[in-house]
């Protein structure tokens, strides 16, 4: 092809697929070693690839793709608990750091969370080592070697994903209304994340400049993520209180529950801000932006 000629959208699909594959395994060594940022980036890359494979692959329902998706799902889940505890520890440390001094009970809860995080990282490393990493690397190399599917087919899959996930998110937000339901919001967050990564694929194939869709979905994803983080920490503190009370350590239990109440209150505050941002309108804008495709010259 004459290098002076403009690139066509079809030129972009196969390199995009290869880049998505490489990104996952680039972070794996440091993730196995317990590096917090590498764990996060590994999960993000794995999720991006889980969305990209069915959109870009020539045989999205083939054995190799299905096997790869199973392993990628297990990989991101294995790292999930460790990441939640990493974030929870950061939140707790920041909250306690605002206090003039720590009580022995507060310091002990911080130690317990650090110990739980350390144990979780060990379990994560073992779970990752149990995965068939060599097998999934081989499958993904074969999928990438076949190159991506044709642009017309990919765009059809993007439209289908946009419609299905968009309807589910809008319907879920309408059902929730103003109710604070962290678990249900977290389920919607997963769908919003898939919309974001689908929009990124569409932009990479069809636009020289990104649409506003990925940024809109990312903002919603991060807002709900903040709710999820404080909710997970509050539930950990609640469980700690129950366990400590059962052991006759009432003062520590009361401290855990006081901290739980503080983080539950923070969750409600974050939810109020989320609603002030009119999330349904943001989703609608993102979906509209995804629908306004323009083939790059």
C-alpha cells in the first residue's frame, strides 16, 4: 500500500486486537509480585480484552476465544479481592489520618486490614499461578494471527452491544431511581464499563479524534466505583465488629461499627453527588455519541 495514501478503518482493527492482547501480559509479572498498580492495570487490560475479543475476533464464538474469555474472567476476578482491600486500606488510612490521634482500637483495626490485604495478595498470586497462562497466551496468539474481522461485521457487533447494554443501563437507572443500592449500582457499573470499552473500540476504528462517549462512561464508572469502594470497606468493618464482639472485645467492636457508620454516611454523600450529575442524561449522551460514527479519512 502506498504510504502516501490515507489509512482505512480496516487497517486499525488487527493492530488494536494485538495491542489489547499484549497489554494484559505486560502487567502480569509485576502483578504476580503484588505490585498494586500493576494489579490494577492488569485487571483493566483484561477487561478491555474481554470486551474487544468478541467485537474484533474472526471467530468470536470459537473454542479459542471462549477458552481465552474464561481464563481472562478468572484472572480479573482473582485480582479483584486484593484490589478491593488495597483501596479499602487507603480509605481507612486517609480517614484515620485526619484524626488528632488514634485509639488502640483504631490502630488495631488498621493492622487487621493490612494483614487481610497481605493474605489476599498471597491467595491472588496462587490463584493466578493456577490459571493456564501458557494456554491462553497460545490461544490469543492464534486469534491475533488470524487478524480482526471485517469492519462491517465489527460495526454490527458494536451496534448490538451498544443497544443491549444501553437499554440495560437506562432501565436499571430508571428502576433504582433515587434509592441507594450499592450492589445494584455496582452491577450497572459493570455494564457501563463494557459500554466504555466498546466505545473505545469504535473510536479507535472510526475516528481520528475520540468521541465524548468513553469519557462520559468513564466518569459514571468512577463515580459508582467510589460508592462501591466505601461500601466494601463499610461491610468489612461491620463484619469485623461482629467477629470482635463474639470474642468479647466489645470496645473494638464499637470502634469498628463507628467507622462503618462513617463510611456508610460517606457512601450516601457520594450517591447524592452521583444523582446531581443526572446519570441517565449522561448515559443517553454517551449512547448518542456512539451512534454518531464517522469513518476516519
